[in-house]
C-alpha cells in the first residue's frame, strides 16, 4: 500500500556532502511525520531527522544538528535530507520512515519503512 523508496546514498570523503531523497507513494493519512533513521554497523536504528506534514516542524538528532537539513517537496511527495560536513561516524544504512505519532527517537513507533540506502564516508 504505502511505499517509500530511498536514493542518493554513496561514497564520500570526510567533510563532503550527499543528498538523500525518499519518494512516497500510496495512501498516507495526514498528518504524519516523515524523515530518516539510520543504522550503523552493529548498532540499533536511531532517529536522524524528521518533518511534520501538519506544520513543517523539524526534528534533528544532536549528532547532526547544524550539518543536516531536511526538506519536502509536497507536489512530488518527496522528502530530502541534505547531509553536509560528513564525518567518519556517519556511515550507515539510512532509512526513510513514516510515523503517525509525534516521536522520532524510537524505531518501534515507526509505521512504514523504506528499503534503505547506504552512506559510506571514507578517505
């Protein structure tokens, strides 16, 4: 029914930038939050950033504040994550996600997941 497809992952040098995109399709009841989790090797999935379709309010994890920017193109049902100043700690599989709640810290409350896209930071 609801499908989330991520793209834009890849390999970058430390300090470089990537832009992830997530295209949503199917029926999504509004309001909801849409954004990104990531899963580092051997770690649990953690919330990165999200945006509310109700008021465009945003959430950023402390680890990415000032470096990542989330935005949305409502006409195309697409959300973007601009990742700047990438650090060696940022490599992970990044997952687009949708939640009908208002929390972004716990993956248990996510209602829909994308398939993930790999981000690698290496010199």
